C-alpha cells in the first residue's frame, strides 16, 4: 500500500472516530490508547519508535512524488 494511500486511509479513520466521539483527542498514541480503553476496545501494543521510522519512510516517498517548483536558480 503506497504512502499516499495509507495517509488517506488514516485521515478517513480519524474522521470516523471524530464523528463518533467528537471530544476525542487524537493527537498522540497515548491519547488514542486511553480512548480505546475507555470505550472497552482491545488495542494492539504500539511501539512509537517503529511508527517514527515508518513515518520517516513515508515522508521520503511523499517528497519524491511532489512536483518541484522553480526557484531563483531554476
């Protein structure tokens, strides 16, 4: 699954959660884990170090697909 496809899927999932629980704080993994526990959902253990590596990789892919804009040097 490509980086753009994954980020689109995450945006859709975040919108669904915010629609179902408008007061949900989705800014960090800890807050999402807390929300899941409050709602009684079984959640996987998430390793932030692995997520950070994956995000860095996705960012590189995203940058490679962005069109370049000319600057003063052409």
